[in-house]
C-alpha cells in the first residue's frame, strides 16, 4: 500500500487520541491534501466517543485548531 492508501486508512483504534493525532499530523505534513479533506479524513479515523463529539469538518478552523478540538474537547 502506498503513502496515500496508508493516509486514508489511518485509524485511532485503541490508541490514545494524542497518539492518533500525532501520527495523523505527521502524515498530513507530507501531503498536499486540502485542509477540508484532511479534517474529514481525521474525523473518519476517530474512535467513539471522540467522533460523536467532533464536527464533521470546520471550515473556519485551521487543521491544527480542528485537531485541538479533539485533544481538548472541554
């Protein structure tokens, strides 16, 4: 599987949200993918309960701010 396939298949699974976010950001930095698509991919890889607490995407936010919503939901 190439880098793009790995990027689309990244999932939180039983890892902490911090581990998932760190891996995701590392892959996103190597990608030319548009911000909104990155948000949707990040959201799609989240495990519950994080996924149910997060907006599907937030066009007014930077990718970093969007990921911080998952890291610091309160």
